[in-house]
């Protein structure tokens, strides 16, 4: 086996290449406590990764300071991705399945402390969606709904679908807003009332008697979607802004009901724990909950397309096209 890996590089806007990278130099060397992993399943993020693919990221920003393999900037060319599932190939742990927050490539050397053990109850494709499961849990924590409240989820991609399911399990009446009919149907199978954007106001009024929703979660990735959440809130309601817009700007109308209704807009970021929860929650606890919840909810049901690593360009083109039948895309080595 050669000491290189085949890796996905974002070379320029809408240009993806497969390049060989040296493992020993590129991954920090085979020091004690590292696993050599053959990566077989990778999930593409339809949020941050599409921004990078489209060239809509602030290139001066650090990719993710909380993930060692993403310590560089977001300038081209760059490797990106944070969902890798594979098998340890050597040493006492050979054959062990693991998950790592790592860019897309077919092999990697990962510190053992950064590799999550995967239970037999969690399949490889479900495990590849652990970052999305973790994000959905974080969004629910940030929304902090009470039992019996009404929640609005704007955007029913995989994170939106998982968030809607978790909110429903907490006893919320959930309304989803999504332009694609196939995604609305998926949400409705799990008890969410799903409507198009033009029907959001009427659905909220009907569900709340005109009061408005208690919490709204914006996870669509569209800059104007936050306004839908703001306009739907009841007095004292909270909008959780989940989408990272990159270099795109959002124009909000804060001059009408925003102040008089004492509304709140709250950012959400899965890379860190809410300071208000840090006394009780840390990343290991959150990740273990994500593993347990993914084993139960089986997010792999949302996978619609799989591509070999060599066809990564096609995979991103498909996601970028926004076709109705495209939901979650995986890369397979």
C-alpha cells in the first residue's frame, strides 16, 4: 500500500479535482496513538460545502479551528469535508470501524482520540450523517422549546428534517416550510405539517389562532428565509439562525413588528457548546447523544445519491443543481 491518499480538492469555484496527497507529511505522521484508516463512506454537506464549491466562502477565514484536519484557511485550493467513516487497517485495532471529522479522501491517519468508535447498531451510512445529527440536536438545544409549543422549521433538507423530528418528539407542534414537494412529503411521514413558502403565514395562523409560533429555526441556506421565521413568531418568540451564508448578505425587515414583539434572533454553531450549557454539556456528551439518536432515527433513509470518489465533480454538480429528487449525496471510496 502506498503512503498516499486520493483526496478531493476544491481547486476554484465549481471546480473539484482528485489529487494524491502524502499521508505521512499531510496527516502529521504515524505517531503513537494514531489510526491508519481506510475511508469508505463520506457525506457531502449541502450547506457549507456547497458554499465552498460555489465560491461563496470568505477565503480569509479559518476552515474550522475546532477540527485539526481543517486548520487551514478557506482559500483555494483546499481540502474540505467533515464526515469520514472507515476501518482501521493496521495494529491492534485493525478491523475497528470509526468516524472522524476529516476532509474527503480514501485514506487518513487520524489520532485515536479524534476517532469515534461506532456501535454495531449504527450502519456506515447512518454514521456518515453524524455531523448533521449533531447539528440538529444543537439546534433544538438552542431553540429550547417548551412542551406543547409550536415550532417552525424553514428548510427541510436533512438537518431540517431531523430537527423537525426531534422537535416533534419533544412535544412540539411542528410546521415545516419547504419549496420541494418530495421533502415536504418526507417531513409529513413523521408528523410535521409541511407547506410551501406561500402557505407559511396561513399555516402558522391556523395552528396558533393567529398568535404566531413560539420558536422558529431557519436551516434553508437562503438569505431571505430568516424573514419568514421572524414574521411567523409570536410575542417574545425566538428565531434560531442555523444557516451559514458565507459572503452572501441577508436583508431583514426589523422596523415593523420586530421590536414591538420583543423578538430574539439567536445564532447557532455546532463547533462549540452554548456557554449557558457548558457546565452540563461537552462535545463527548453531545457526540454520544448524536450516535445514539442516529441509531434510532436512521438518517441514512435520506440518502438519495451515491458517487465514487473519482466522480466528486458530478456529485457537487448534482447538489448545486437543486433538483427535487436530490437530498443527501454520499461519496464512496
